C-alpha cells in the first residue's frame, strides 16, 4: 500500500461521512440519494468529457465493471436508506459495516489478494471501533436478549442492513477491477451514471416521482451539498483504491465514523465521552495496522 493511496482513502472517508450526514438530514432518504446522484453525475460528465477523447468513452471492460459495481452499490445505497428508516441506528449500524468481512473472502477468491496478519487485525479493530462508537457500547447487542430483539422487534431494519453489507461486498470487488482497467475518471463517471440509472428505474417502478420532487423542494441545499461531497467521495476513493487492496480500502473507509465524531464534537457540541475516545483509538490503531500490513 502506498502512502498516496492511504491518504486518498482517508480523504474519501471524510467526504463519505459528509454526504451521509446530509442524507440523515433529509426527509425521504431514498429520494435524497437519487437527487444527490443527479448532482454527482452532473459534475462528473462535463469534467470527463472535457479531459477525455471521444474514443476512450466506450471501453467494454470499463463498462462491464462499472455496470456490475453500479448495480451492487445501488442496492447498497437503497438498502442502507431503508435500514435507517426501519430500524434504530444503534441496532442496524453494526450490520451495515460488516461488508469488509465479506470483501476479504471475495478478494481472496477473485482478486488473489493476500492480507497480512497485521492487516487482518487492523480490519477487525476498525470495524469493532466503528460499531462501538456508533452504538455507545462495547457489547454490541447486549447479549442474547439484544440479538433476539434485533431479529424480532427490529427485524426489517436488521435484514435490510445485512443485505446492504452483503451487496456492497460484491460491488467492492467489481470496483477494484474497474479502477485497474484504465482511466479512473472515465470509470468513475460510468459507474455514477449507471448507479443513477438504477435509482431512476427504482423511482419509476415504485411510482415515487412525487416523493423525489417533494424532497427537492423541501431540502434543495441539503441535496446539492450532499451531491458535491458525494462526487468528491467517489473520485478520491477510486484514486486510492488503485493503489490499495480492496480488503483494506473498504475497512479504512470506516474511518468516516471517526470524522463523524469530530464533526459532532466541534460543530454540534456533542459530548466526548471516555467510551468514544477508546473507540476512536481502536479505529486509529486499526488504520495504522492496515498501513503497516
């Protein structure tokens, strides 16, 4: 792993938490994600068309990778939005961040990645730290009773969160193949366009046009700001992914939780408890181990 790749993944984590914060401020989250994708694509297309020649816009390998990644990332975004609507954040969040666990397996099988012992430990520490930071406890589900509640009282949120993580893991593998196929800007633009097409198809099939228009009228600045930082998150992550294992990149992205803590403390004056400090240290230690690995 190069230091450049490491820094770009960390930067993408900051942008990731910013657009997710915008999403949480919206009223209709699936509609807000669609509108943010519109802003992202509107920024990408002119940029790529300006810097790329016409012949480079149609590369089969780029398109196929972007199509596969776009499909699974669309499912991830949609199911994350549903999980936040259907379940408590402290119950569903631990399940949405389990994607790196699956990615280690898929990357080993399909990409030939071999992670080190330090890297594996780093992935575990980051996931554990991110979950404890969000849930506010080191025992995720509070024993057997908590697990039963997760899959009974909050079953819908739990299942959609699990689906989100599972779909994301397949998208991450296709994403790694895509960034290694040539022009990163071209690939990222193609990926964004395909994801937007899937969101639009979902809107039409579910007859949600009115909801999308309503969300735009209610929160235009939230949508615009979220779309801009989503664009920055997409491109910085793919630049970093070019030089970082998919297994490591997906785990490092969870550093976004640490940025969320900092924003909450500095901007919203949220309490900085000892438990949060310990969780933050676990995330930092995991990131250091991944860099060493």
